[in-house]
C-alpha cells in the first residue's frame, strides 16, 4: 500500500481527503529510502503543494518550518 500512495504522491495524484498524518510520514519515509535527502525533500515539498491546493489551502505548507523539523 505504501508504494501506491508514494507513487500517487510523486505523480501529484494524491487524494487529499485520505492523505492524513500516517500517509505523510509513510511518503516521507519512502522518499528518503528512494532518494538522497535533498532530492527527497524537494520532491516532498513540491508534492505537498498539490493536496494543500486541492484542500483549498495552497499556502499551508511552510518549507522553512518543514525543513527545520525534519530530522537529518
């Protein structure tokens, strides 16, 4: 299931109504296993814009806050 969610996330086809905290964490984990940190962070940041925009809150994701709280 995580591969399907991550693939949908990377294709910017994620369903924001079912994309909760657990899915956020799973996608981040999958991306970090697949890419180096910088690439994974960039893909994750770009990918979060789609569900946020679909939810009517395109400015919700704060890259600086996200990077500051991301363990390295």
